[in-house]
């Protein structure tokens, strides 16, 4: 839990006029969220032969660090935290403090909060529960705390929407860390506690050896990312084993939005929603036409007011057939590169014109979009079949 809250945010809370109705409104809000934002995060994926797997991510495959087993989701969050230290011209010790803090607070998971804490008023509970509409890895329950660092909107860390962005959460931590006098020379647990103001301030010291080892593991990639092209990630996930000439499902997850008219325009593909940084694979053999940011920015999640695919990969399969893979958090290929079916090309994200983590997948014939569901069905791939991961 971060902060003891100078209740400056009460002015914001007063805008919620439905205090008396809040206990009923919270589940109603959650239900409406499921209707309005179909790009929900789904459960942990399973690995299957010839199907997309999220057993690894941008952070790498699951790893054992100082005797602690981390899965791909945790490694992905750790890499984000370390990347932002390097991008901010901080040293590895800053990342070590941040990783120790995040592991103590959340075990390196992006936690939402349903607002059920008895310490919250009805208005505060309702605001806190809006965290459920953003991608998350599980639920926390400490006051109004959310995200990997368990930061509190009531304590002035930011809005719930901001705090549910992993990049914002890490940047907010670093912004306060660098204001701590002598933070580079004082013990890690003191530096972390000066930022967090936690009831268990001494607990951070326990994770220092783990955080130092994890920082050493991830820092080289973070330095490369800081000095390289935005959107590019290392190809740390092995490709799938696919028969020559075959087509495959490009990513694990559930089809949450189909091809056709949507909001008055053509939705030219299908949306496949899985956890953040779920691997995305080439659906067939081909060559890379595009691997770039196709929006105004791609270094963070987008929104409906931002145009474009975000991080986009387009593949040419010959015979006038191309496929597009949009809203990626990062891509692992370069224009002109030859790819095979099942080769890793990127990771699911929410860049560009997007309201949640998913893959936007298109199939085009002579640059005219066609419905990917029957297209892949004719090639032995059922996109609509149950595919939890």
C-alpha cells in the first residue's frame, strides 16, 4: 500500500452523486464494462501442439531468480519496470529498489481492486472498483491500492486509469524515488519505504538479493530498448512447430469482436483477446512488409481517440494475400525479413485505437479485407473454437 493519503482526492470523489446507490452500482458498473469493453483479459493460457501459447512473453520465459520461480507475466512486468529505469537514465540500483518493492507489494502482478475494503466510503469504493475494467492479473484488497506497486489514488498517486497502466505505475514510483535524499546510498528498504510509506516498511529488505539478480538479468535488454527503436523487442519466445504450407491461429485467446460493421465503420478483422504480452505468431509463411508504429505514439497504451493500428506487423504471403497484426505491445521482426508459420512476430498489447489488450488480426486479398473466420476455416483453423490460451 502506498501512502497514508492526504485526502485531497475527496473533491474528486464528491463528483460521484450516487453515494447511496454505490453498493448496487459497483456490480452494475462491472456488468456494463463487460458489455461495453469486450476486450477483457482472460485466464491463464495452456500450451497445445500447433496452437499459440503464452508460456513466454517480452520478459522472457518463466525463470527462477534467487530461488523464486517467476512466470512469464511476472517477467513481463519486471522487464517493464527495468526498461523504464533505463529509459529515464537511472542506474540499475533504481530498478533494484523498484523490483524489490513491486515483489513485496504484489508479487510482480498487476492487481485491480473491487473496493470491498471496510476502510473506504461508498464513493471511494466505487471509484476504486473501476480498476476492474482495465487489464489485470488478479485482485488486491488493501484499501484503494492497485497495480504492481499497490499505489493509491486517494493518496494522490494518480487516477485509477493512470495507475492501471504498468508504465505509469513504474514511472510514478521512480518520480518519487529520485526525490528521496541520498536514495542511491541509503539501504534499499529505507529508499523503498520513503516512497511507499507502508505499514510494513522493513519487509522490502527481504527481497534485495532477488531484486539485484533480476535487475542484472534484465538490465542489458533494458539498455538496448532505451537506445533502440520504439516497439522492437527481442524474440525470446520459441516458434511453433507447424507443417509446411499450413495456416495457424495467430495468438491464444478468445475472439471478442468479429469482422463486419462496428460503430458505423468496417471492422476489417477479428479481435483475439488474451493476457498482455501474449505471443503473436505468423499465421503462415511469408515476408515482413511492415513492422512499425502506425499511430501517433506506441510507447504506451492507446485509446479510442487515437487513430491507427498502434504497433503493426504486416506479412505478405504471396498470391495477393497479406495479414495484419495490430495493437501489439512490441514486435520482433523487421521489414524484408522472411518468416515461417508459427514464428514469433510480436506480443498482444493495446497500442493505437484500442480499448484493451488484444490482437487485431486481418486477412487481405489484393489489399481488400476478407473475414478471417471463414478464410482460416477453409484452411483447417477454427478461430471460434474454445481457446482459453
